[in-house]
DNA sequence: GCCGTTTTCGGCCCGACTGTTTTCAGTCG
C-alpha cells in the first residue's frame, strides 16, 4: 500500500472509532497519523523497511505496527474487524447536519437504525422525537437535512462560491455599523473546492448586522441565527456563515476563522509555548480567565499577531499546515505570484477545434484585456470528439495566425498570438503528431485525453515519454481530474516531475476551475526540482481569460513566485525560453 | 492512541449555537 492508501485507511478507522463512541483523543491520534503519512516527503515503504516510522511525530508503538502491517501485507486485521462491526449506513449518516457520532450511536442502539433510508422512515413515523436527547425539532431537522443533501451537493467549486460571496461581502461593506469585514475560511485560503462561505465582520452593533445579513436577497432560508453568528442557505445551494465580533477582536477572529484547522492548532500551540493563549478573541498572557482584557496582547491586524508570535506574515493561501509556520519563524515567506504578473495563457482553443471563437477575434479580445500574448493550441486529430486537427489543418492554421500577427504588427501592436497544439499522448505513449510538425509550432502542450483506466505504471510512462520529447514544452492537465465530477487517473507525480526536471519540460497549472491540475499540493516539490509552471486558461471562450486570476490563487497555494511561472515573462523572453529545451536536446 | 526537563499518568485547542433540558450534551467549525 502506498501512503495515500494508508492515510485513507487510518482516516476511515478514525470515523469508525467515532461511531463506536471511542475516546475522541484516540480518534484524533488516527487523524493526525493519517496526515503525517500523507504529507511525508520520503517513500513510505522505505521508512517502514528501515524501521524509522517511530521517529515521525504522532506515530507511536501501536500505529507503527498497524502501518507496517498495511504497507507489508496490504491489509489490516484491526480495520477489517472494525468495518465488520459497523453498518456502512452509519458512516453515511454522519453527512447529515446535526447528526454526529453520539446521536447516530443512540439511533442505532435504541431503534436499530442502520441506513439513511430507515432513518428517514423513522422520522416520518415520528419515532425519533420520543428518544432521550431527541425532540420534535431534531426530527424535523434530520428530515430536512436528508432532503437538502439530495437536492444540493455539499461541496462547491471556488468559481461558484466567489461570485456568490462577493455581493454578500459588498452588502456588509455598505452597512454603516460594519467597521471591517472579509471572507474567511477555505474561500479566503482559496481552496479549489469549498464547503460553505465564511464571512466575518466587526461592529459595535452585532445583532443589527446579523439581522441585516439574514435579510439579504438570494437567501433561501435561515438555518441558525444568534447574537453574533448566523448561518443561511443561499438559493444556489451554498451555505454562508457570518460571524460578527468587536473591532478589537477582529484580527484574531479573522486569523482563527481563516484557518485551516490544522494551521490553527500549530498556531495555538505556538502561543502556549510562549506562555500565551490564542483564540478567536485575542492573544492573552496566561491567566486563569482566558478572556481577561487586562491580559490581552494588543494587535490591530493579522500582521501584528504573527509578529507577536515571532513569525513573518503568512498569506491566507499558505495557511494549510504544510510547513509555513516553521519557515515563517526563520525567514520571510517567498513573495507569491500575483495574477497581474501574468502576461498571457499558453494553452487555449479556437473554432478550429472545440473553442467558440476564431483566432482573429480572440487576438482582438485578449489584446484589449491588456495581455501580451495568447497561445492557440487546438486539439490533435485523435481527439475527434473535440474536432481535432490533422497535420494539413494545423499548417493551414499556422498561415492564418501568421497573417493575424502581421496585421497586428502593421497596426503597431505588440500583442501576438502564438501558434501551437495540444497534442494527444496516445494509448501507447506515442504523440498524435510527428516531430517535424511539432518543430514548426511556437508552443506544444502534450495531454492525455484517452485510456484513462490504464495502470499507474502505464500512464506514468506515457507522461514521462511525452516529457522526453524535445518538442514538447508543457505537460497539460497532468491528472485529468474534473473536480466534483471525475477522479484523477492514476499516475506517479514524483516520477513525472523528476522527468520534467531532467528534460526542462514545464508543467501546466490548468486554471479551469473544474481542473486546477496539477494539484497545488505538488507544486512545492516541483519547485524544489526547478520545474517551471505555466498557468493556462485552457480557454474555449473569451470569458475563460478570467481563469488566470483563479489559477494564480491556486499557484499561490502551491508556494509559487513570479519567477516560477513562465507566462509572467514578456514575449521576447518567453520565446527564448521556449527555444531552450529544443536547443538543449538536439 | 500519543506524549513527556512539571515524564509513565493525565492531559490532549476551544467557544458558540441548538435543542433538549432545567443545567447540559452534542455538534460544528
């Protein structure tokens, strides 16, 4: 078993233990161990065989044994026993809001309820309200929760959440009682997929702000409403939570609610190590009363809180507990890329294949946006579903684009289209075009669009092979995933990144909000190997140029700076970089 | 289940909200 699989088993064990009613700290030990395994940089099998598991934080004697069993035998008796003892329907019930392990256990023990369907029926029959600890309201809420889960997905693309959050935030900004406000949570951290929208405001009149918020247009219903906090369900199916705090508390609340949870635990622990206490209300010198204002360490902004804890500032995108705190202790974090650093996108489509606009119109639109260049890289012939081009049509398109560029030059414009192709990596690893054709193109992207179900070894060797081709500049959407729709195909990131490092091949950060592929979690490794990134829109329409902004946000999560991203370069420098690999490999 | 210069037991981040109770447990983030 590899580390992802081991981490998944450990996470599942934690869920099963919760349902069993085990000590919550024992449960957490499994969650922590899963995270440690997932984020370790060495191959797990090596650490196991060298018996160095115990050196890792959070892995003691018991977990060493279990992980070793998983890695060496591919299974774990303890896990199988737990699974056998827990009806799978109970796990599904955890997804219903308001139902946690204790209530689910009670439902199972008292009424023998083992599935969501049985639970729904029991609610309708009025059997739940009579149980100790349950009531009419809980029964109704469970039914509503089951219904809502069927009607709406509970996870949302950031591209759906951002435009939903913006009007709410704007409304808060305009309210006279609101002093400061911001998004928080996973949205502020710019996660690719979010659960709900977190908003934070400071005010002297919290109840009024809460009331104002719950009466905004676009609210389907109000889930909860208190003095300082409200949750609403928006018409698009996304939940939004608002918390209102005093302005003195605001920076602490913003830090706390931006998270992530794991990052917060590290920060709190750091405060404790300095004889301080950090929570959403403040940073306090140690004392019996944790919210005693006399013990408060004054901070007006998040920046000041980091400073008081002996840290350089950590941008929200990096607050994921992937080593940011340890580094911020030693030195300023890298200056992350800004979306305005981007000069164009190298991977885009036109009506020649499955795009919606013609090259001349695209050139005009992208020039007006203030970009410097735009690659036209239509599909190759094997992508027949996308109207892929054969060699003859590619050469025809080359002529058209050259003419457009000549016209641009005649008008005195510096904007240029780049010629290119998104060439398919075929099932057997060959490319869909011959090298002599690829050599005629400004920019070549190689991507997988077929045979998604091959083994990890086969897919990896297709990608490594493509990287070894001297004419391929970029590997496109590395894993083929479609967020919330399609799983990535199996491939070995490390091996592919290493091959790119060796050959001078760039890796795409496909900025389509359905893809964001390669995943941000792999960019620090790629960066450490000197592999460059191209943030590409994979645009099929004008509007997709806006993906540059979203893509830059994901690149920031991957710790990327302007220097790591090739399409921050001006056109002449980009052209010389595009020539570098071809020169090196000939 | 993990951890430890206050170390082999007794902690483990912590507060708001809801619904059920009648002082609090469970859930959530």
